[in-house]
C-alpha cells in the first residue's frame, strides 16, 4: 500500500512506471487501503463517467463511493460482498453490471485480494475489473472458432486423458457434449481402426512419455460406424518449469484425400503395370533432355543408366551402336530442336552386351500453353523383324542373282504379256534396254517380237503368244531371234503364268535359251546319223548276206553232195538207178529249199506279200513241232500245245508264218537252255474276236530288253544276228496282225502274235 500511496501522492518515477505498466497491461485495476478507500484506480475507467477517484471515497461506507458505477439492481449484493471481504479479510469476487461511458451497463467481474505486511496484517487491497461480457464474448468467439475450424480439436491431460473435443469432433464421435460425457482415452482408442490401433497406442504412448509432438495417420470411426482417415498432430503446452500442462491436438479428416491418393496410387500402379506388361520401353526426358523416367522393362533390358549419364545424348551415346549413333543422334537432335516427333531405328545394347535393333518414337507432351513439359520416347524391339527383313533382302539378292546368273535369258511380263523385267543376259543378247522401247507404240511385246523374231517365224510366234495370253496356257516354241549383232540364232522360249492364291495370273515368267549351237549340232548329228545308217545298212547287208549265204549254202552243199552221190551211183556198174532216183529227189528238194529261202528274203526286203491261202493254224503248229522235234527231244523240252478246236481257217502265207513260229519257238528253246531245269514250251492258239492269237511261252529268264528286241540286229546271243524278231514283226504286220512280248508272271516270256480272221483290205 505504501507504494500505491506514493502512486497517489508523490508519483515518483518508479511507481509511475509501475502504474503505467499496470494500465497498459491490465486495463482496469484498482487498489485500496486496508479500510477499503481507493488509493488507485485506472484513470481511463472513471474519466468517461465524469468522476474522479476521490469521489469513490466520499463516505465512510467503503462501498458507497462506487455505487454510481454499479447497476442499481446489483449494487446491494456487490456492496455487501465487499464489506464482508473487508471484514473477514477474504478475497473479494463479484459479478455485476458496471456503468459504461455511454451510460449503459455491462457485466463485469470484479476481484480483489488483500495484501499483507510481514506481520500478516492487511495493508491494502489490489483488484481488477474485467469486462465480463467481453470475456464471455471472447470465450464464445473462441468456442465458435474452435468449433468452426474445419478440423477436430482436442485436448489431453499430460497422461493422455481427453479433456476436450471441439463440437466437430464430438459430433464425429457421436458424443453428447464437447466437455461433458467425454469418453476416456480407452474409448478414444477403441474408435481407432483395428488395423491402426496398435500403432496409434504406441505412438501416443511414446509422445506422452517423451513429450515429443505426436503425428499420425489413422482411421477413426465415425458415429455412424464408418471409418475415415484422419491426420492427427498434437503438441504439449508447458509451464515455466517446462512441465507439460496439457496436450493440444488437431485432427484433419483426410479421408477424401487418402481415397484420392489411393485411387491415384492405384491408377499409377495400374499404369505402371500396363507399361511394364506392354512389350515396349518408355523413357521420358524433361525439356532440358534430362532423363526423368525409365520403365521397368527398359531397365531390365538395357540396364540402369550409369551415374555419369546426364542427358539424352549421354544415354544415346552409351547404349546405341557406334555405327548407328551419328544418324540416330542427328535425327533426335533435329526433332528436339524443332519440337517435332521423330523416329529412329538403331541397334541398342542390352544388358548382356548384345546389340538388338529397336525402333524408338519420340513425342513431346505440352502443357495448356503449348510449352513442352516432357519428351516421351517409346521403343520396341524389332530385332526379329529386322532379321526377317535381312533374310528377305538376302533371299531377294539370292533370287536376283539366281535369275541374273542362270545360264538362260529371263524375262518377266505383266498378265497382258508386256515385258516388265529382263535379265542382264537377255538385255545383252538383244542389245537394248527395256526402257529403250517406245511407249508411244503401245505394246512393248509386239515391238520386241517385230524387232527380233525371224520374219519366217514371226507369224507363228505371234499366234502362239496370243493364244497363251488368251487361255493362260504355258507357251513353248523354238524360233530364230536376232542378236544385237544382227545374227539370227535359234532360241527356245518357254513362258508360264504365275498365279495368285485365287488363280488370277499376276505375271508371266519367260525363259529363253540360246539353242543355236544345239540345233546346229542336231542338224549335224542328223546328217551323221543318216550317213551312219547308210554305212550300217551296208554293213548289215554284208552280215545279212553272210547269213543268207549260210542259209542257202546248206541246201546247195546238200545238192552238190547228192549230185556227187548221184554220179557215183550212175558210175557204178551196174548203175544203182534206185539210189540215183532217191538222190535226185533229194537234190530237187534241197534246190527248192534254197530257192524258197532266196524268194522269201526277196519278198521280205521288197515288202511284197505272197499270196495268202486260208489254212488251219493247228496244222502249222504241228508242222513246226515236227520240224523242231529233234531239238526239243534232245533238250527234253516238254511241249504243251493248246489249240482251240473250232478255230477258223485264216488267210496267211504258210511259209512266212511257219518261219515266224519256228523263230519264236527256237528263241524260246534257246532262252531255256541252261536256265530252266525242266524246260517247258507252251504253244496256244485262240480266237479273240476278229483275230486269231497265237502265243509261245517258255520258262526261261524272261525278256531282259523288251524295248529293243524287235530292233534289227539286236541280239544277246554270241552267234545271233538279231534279225529274227525284226523279220517276224515285219511278216506279222504285213499280214495285218501284231507281234509283242510279255513277261510271264511265274517267270519266262510269252511272245504272241495275231492274225486277222479276214483277209486285210488291199492297200
Ligand atoms: P537272235 O535270235 O539272232 O538273237 P532275234 O531277233 O530272234 O535274234 O532275238 C533277239 C533277242 O531277243 C535275242 O537275242 C534274245 O536276247 C531275245 N529273245 C528272243 N526270244 C526270247 C525268249 N523267248 N526269251 C528271252 N529272250 C528272248
């Protein structure tokens, strides 16, 4: 009180400063002496009311002085309370309405506390008047603020028990009130989602124990049972001794954000999965060409770019084949510089060091202003495609070389015959290029034919070409074609159509062979053959003559021998005329035989046919059997004759057909000789429609050269002449029949001939 006495009295510097401080800080403060007389009151509180401090001490009643300041209805109670406090030396606290400057009343809170000296005597009172309404207003505003913030606000005791939830949080949790009926910490934890409850408890426990701020994301159950994501933060409020007084926390509902984040994450994941699943590699670069992204597939094929890789150029230089880098980089640089998409095909090194062909396509992503924000480069592996292309090119090269190096002239023509391609050999042969033909004249084919084909062949060639083009049939023809040096050379031209799957002609492929040398050689050969044939004829004639001589010699020798015998029989005495008679008959017979041989041979070579007489073939067969009787019995050949009983008599030259049968049967016997242990000769005669068929079969080795045996002079025998079958065929054919050989199923050969049952018409 001493100090305040001085305040009111002398107002030294220190107290003045103290008063100023009080006024500045507290606003409305007062001080009285022990008896309740005001020694100080905030001047600003009284001045507007037109009263001064002394007016408050105008009566003995310590409460009476401030009566004008208090609402009449409240004054008595407030005065009584003050008097009571003075009397009982107890703290004074009263709430009542106070007069304001505009003569209205506002609720205020008036508090006073006694100040005691060292002997515990009250030396004065200090007090303050608070504008209760303002406080209440502020409190309401604060409550509103706390309730209105779009967050949950809460307060915990130092040991974690909740003491306050704002309205929003209470509503969320379904609590009746914000500060009454609060759930305990256990209830709060029970509202946390089971998946996060452990983490929540542990994190909160750690913060409460350490005093470190609490921060956590978790799902909190709403009153309706739905869980929503919250982001919660809490910090402790400490007193001057650093002890935790309270924990204040906020909790934001971030459910929508989390769901959006999750959806984003999901779609990002899906996108990544899709990118990884697609057989493509993706890289992205920022506008400064710094690498910003590499897809998983890229990393797993090309490998992680080294630390030193700064930008596109570094990466390109690192992974692309040195031979491909310059072109690829130039194209990319041009694309970047002009902000235009670009495509590169080059060999890129894989992790295993092997280069594979890829195709990379780059495209810029632009923002709304059209500025480039990213460059995306998508690349695909085209190794197989490149290999296939290379193989195709190689094949093309091969086919082209094949066509160009074929020892033939090749020409390709469109479906209407117009030449579209000519191999080098053809071009060189003709001496002009396809392009050299005039387009004005219409058909290049006709120009080529007119210019090249020999005039004598031209019409036929054109006709054949026209026929092929009309029908689609292949073309083949020999003709003369003029070479570049104007020499006509024989060529063989063949053309065949190449068709599509549906059968339409897509191209004519033409091959043209220079056969001039061959044709000339053939001509020479032909001449040589003719000469040879003539020479052979001469030679064969000599052989034939020898054979004829042999045939004729025998009967002539017999004639000579019998003539000598005849002479002897005549020179005998007496002459043996009987023997002479017999011998002369033999001479006549043998001479006739010789004459017969000669006339038959003459007839054969003159191709004259002797007069035919109808005769029974059965007689002929038995006749020949008899003729060959000696030989068959010597060789023990079993003869099976099978002659149909009702065979008609047919017209034939008995001697010639006998000669045929003898020849066939003798051949059969000779074939079986030394081959068949049981030689069997079959002779069969049947009537087969208009012809009589005679078959001679054996069980020899069979015919080894069926296509040659009927040729003259073909023989497999040491002493054979090879004329027998040729003559036989000639005889049979001159009778209008046929002679042929067959192989028997059981082995051996069958020779058969036919004779018409009626005489052939004279030619
Ligand atoms: P040659 O009897 O003088 O050889 P041919 O013209 O009569 O002349 O016969 C020609 C050839 O036909 C014979 O050399 C022989 O090789 C073959 N040939 C003929 N008949 C028979 C047969 N029955 N079996 C097997 N080969 C035969």
